């Protein structure tokens, strides 16, 4: 096995990757820079992906999982790298017998991500200190919250792109001034709509640490599911290196994780899941399942027509990570997991036009308003380009 053929995943390349600034964000369905899949030893992409989920499920959730008969380490690392869970995979495999070059790579990932996370935590302390100085106790969101509250068994496991902090909307200007005075600056090439729920990324010049200041937790439909005022109500003061922060309760953390992936990033519409987010939810549930008010979250998602998005996401958690779905009002969408598998492992060439048509009809059914757009003749050229693009033969993707 020649792991070095995947230049992106070698230890020197990984060190360079972890030392650079957070990459510019793309829509989650854009995959132009994804490495191509290669069949290795007869192992399919889907088998590699389910093996990845099995290792995470066994190592982090304590669920017994049958070892795969055959492993393609290249495909396994491609999948884990795309979903940003390679440090977690490395930790789960720390006591497993693996090839020497894979062991070297995984050990390197853990060490480098540990150093990176410690640098992020040190930078977070500087950020919080600057905000505390003007009487702001920020609420930590997403990965920053997981890292500080110790959700994972070790701080080296969770890969973060940046730090997300929620501050009171009326204090956003003051918070921005405080961080700029502390050495954080925006990138002139970054731009966001004026109504966006967070400010443009701030970077610390000497370290490249990136932070997003949020005035709202989410925007658009997501704001109806996870309104900022409701989110604030479920946060509690906590100490982080003798500084004051706020951490969300399990219900808010779970709801935000799901809505961010499935609504804000269009995961439900595109029949996709981000494995890092799914793993975050699994870790939250493992520690605090009884504290999560699924009935209340169900009401919130259903109130804006995303009840099936919630139940489908939790069905993914059950299928991939072994966590039983709670009782919800709406059933999971049966076709989405099947479509997700077809994304990773496309059907034979002759079947693809049929499956593409079925998938597009499924999307229209989940978002009926999009079908009405077909009546607008000014958009017909755009729709024609989309159909032509959709009919191109699919290659494998994660």
C-alpha cells in the first residue's frame, strides 16, 4: 500500500495544512477540489465510509462493531479527511494494528491537531479576555463549545476551522473594536451580506487564528428554529482559564448542530450529512441524552416545515453511529439515506440518468416552492444549465 500517493494526506502536507489559516468556505455540495476515489483491493467507497463510521462508533461511543474483512487505508483516510474527522479516527485506532506508514500518519495528525487546538484555546483566552474587559461574556458555538466543555475524551480529537462566538447584538460593534485593538483584523477580500448573522472573519496576524463574531445564532429559516433569544436563555456562565464565557445547554447544542448542517448548509435538501457534525451530536447525546428536550426541538423544526429534516438526520445517526432515534412526530425520509449512498457509490453508467431524475423529483417534493420557479421564464436558461449539469455522469464523492 502506498499512502504517499495521496500527497494531500502525507504528514508534511498535513503539518502545512494545520498551520495555515482557515480555508475560505464553500457551499457544502461543491466538491471540485475533492480527491478522486480509487478502487483499492476491491473495497468500495461505501465500504470505506461505513468502516470509518464503525471505528468512530466503537472508539468514541463504546458500541460494538464488527471489524471489516478488508480495509483500504487510502479510501478510509480520504473519507475521514473530507469530513474533518481524521484526528478522531486516529484516536480511535490508537490501539489497533495498522500498517507502519498509516500509524506514522495518524500519530502525526493527533500530535499536530493537539498543538493546533492548544494554540486555538490560547487564542480563545486572548479573545475572551478582550471581551470580558468590556463586560461581554461570549457564548461559545459549535467546535469551540465542544473543545472547552470537554465533550470529547481528549482535546486532540476535534478539528476546528475557526472559533465561533455569540455576542449580544447590541454589543457587536464594541466587541469588534475590542478584538481589533487586541490584534485581530478582517481580510479585505472577505465579504458578507449586511444582513448576515455573523461578521466577516477576523484573523490574528501573528498566529492566523480565525474568529467569527455572531450577532445571531442562525439566519433565515434557521433563525426560526434556533432563535437567538431562545438560545441565549439556555446558556450558562462558566469559567475558562479564569475568564467568563457562556456554554449552551444540551438541547440548544443539539438543535443548533442539526439545524446548522441540515438547514443552513442545505444538507436536507441535498441529502447529505457532515460526519463531523453528526459525531458532535453523538458525543452530546452520549453525555446528556436525558437532558435533551427532543419534544421541544421537534416542535421547533416542525413549525417551519423541517420536521422530516430532524427525523431524517437522527435516522442517519442511528444507521451510521448506532444511536437510536427518539420518538418524533414525522417519520424520516426513507429515500435520503439511499441517495447518500449513491453519492458515495454511484450506480452503473446506464442507470445514472434515471437515478438523477428520481433524485431531482425528490428534491422538488421536499422543497415545493422550487418547482414554482419553473414558471418564471426569466430563469429558464438557468434551469437548463442546471439540468444539463445534473445529467453529466457522476463520479464518486464523499
